[in-house]
C-alpha cells in the first residue's frame, strides 16, 4: 500500500477491533479505530484462551504481557451438577502442551483488552484511537470509504473493517440479515473474591458443573485473587439484551435441583450481570467490495466452546496477512480472508450449539453424556479438540 494511502477504518474498539489494528500495524498498515463508548474498555469477566489463540499472541508480540496476567489451570473438568460427581477431566500438564505446543489459560476480559490497547498505543504513528464516537453511516465511494459518526465527524478510509459485534451496523451493510438468533438461554456472570469461595472448591481448574437445562462454570482469575462464575440456564423471559442486572430469584429457582456445592457458590454472589445469549446462522461472503466483517460481526457464537474472542483474534491476524498479500486490491484481499476463515468459524458456531445441548442434557441424554465422556482417555480427549487447537498456519 502506498505510504500516503488512507488508513483502514475499524468500527469497534473491543478485543477484535484492537487486535485487527495491532495485526495491521505489524504489516505497517495504518488504521483508525472508532469506539462508541466514552472510553476504550471491556465489560464482562473471565474468558478462556485455547492454544490456538496463544499462537496469535505470539504473532502480535503480546505473549509476555498476556502470560503475566493469565492463570494457567491444572485441568479442565466436568462435574454433574445434580450428583456432584466428576464426569471427565483433561489434565493441562506437559502432555497437553507437548501435543498442542501452547498452553491453555484463562484471563479477565478487561485484562486482555488492556494488553491489546497498550500495544496499540505504542504505535501511534500507525494506530489512531477515537473513543466516544459512534459510527452511524458508511459511504462507499468506489476506491475509498467515508465513515460518519453521530457527532458529525467523518473519516476517509481505504477499507472498512466491521468489528462492531453482534448488532453490527457493518453486517447489515454487507449481509443484511436483521436481528440475531435468540437461543433461549440466559447467562449470569460475576466475580467473587477467592476468600469467599469455600476452601474445598478453590480448585486450580476450569470447572463446568453440567446440569439439566443449567450449568455453572468456575475458574480462578488474576493470580488466584478472584473466581469467575458463569451461570447459564434456559429462560423465555428475555428476547434480547445484555449487561443488565439479573434476577437472583429466577437464578436460584432454575438451579434448585443442583447439588450443594453449586448452590453454595451461587449463594455467595449478591449482584449478577445478565446476558441473553444470541448467535447467528453461519454465513459466507463476509465482504462487499472494500468493507469486511470480523469477529462477532461475522460469526457470532454461543459461549459453550469458549472461542468467541479467540476466533476474533485469529480473524485479525489472518486479515492482516491477506491485506499484505493483496494490498493493491483490498476487495480481493478481503474475499481471500473470509474464504480462509468461514468454514472454521462455522464449525465453531455449530459445535458451540451442540456443546450447549450436551451441557444441559437431561434423562437418557445426560446419562449417555456422562458415560461417553467418562470413558475417554487423556489422549482421546485431546484428539477430540485437535481440529480446533491445531489450526492451519495463519498470517
């Protein structure tokens, strides 16, 4: 790309948008990131980091910063939330890291975002960050785009990357498929000081308590100072919405049939944040000329495979690589990017739905889940995830 060409305009300053700006900067392409919130930041609690995303951290040059803030559990464990019995576990020891070359970690979402933001701020000559500006219109002028904001501002770009999430404005410009699909599941997220967690439950592990139309996830954060709790259950009360205060009465009603350790953990939390879980059906054609989608704007997924942020960061690295290969033809670069990504992300979307059914199984399906998963060896369990953790080279 010529030195004086307009920058890429990235709509959305979340994890995916910042990762995209950083990935482009490693290839010496400038970008402007628009974030509608007053400040750049992330809400939520913990997220899981598979070996596949640690490969991306290495390409972005942020591995050391991530490792300082992440927690590396000893195991992934599933327990039956009705009986409390262990169903299966995967040890995250040298066998795991030898097989996948990288570790499995967990991190506070805000910490991951801060690492990306700090890295972006270290290259101000290539990345411009504009917060408090909501993008309201995208104007296509053949070889360039003009992005307009709610305050009357404008920015001209060589291309636009829509990293604006589930309710993406850019997606409606590219695909136009309306509202996302409501799953009928609601999730409550909270963090708890470790001292408030019963000592017998302070496992250095990522634990899923799988129940009947409910499940609870727990794992430590920030060096073990906090515990992340995510409670998910079926509910028809909400059609859309996120980051709202939850209804503890409904939460405890839905989990009434679970074992004592699960109910004890839930009882420790006084205030919960609630999200209605939504996704979209997998699609191809994420680009239209010089505008392209990334992360949840392209392939929003349910949380059950814990790969939403991981996929967005993979997208960012892949996109930057394709732009470098076809800098003089962004439409071609953008098309090459989604063609490399869409089958992988579609598999994540569909597998996440399947995992949700398994976590919430009842009756014979629950018994079958427990027997099949309980019979797996460590090697079997690792190989079942090889399609995800051994992706083709990116970047």
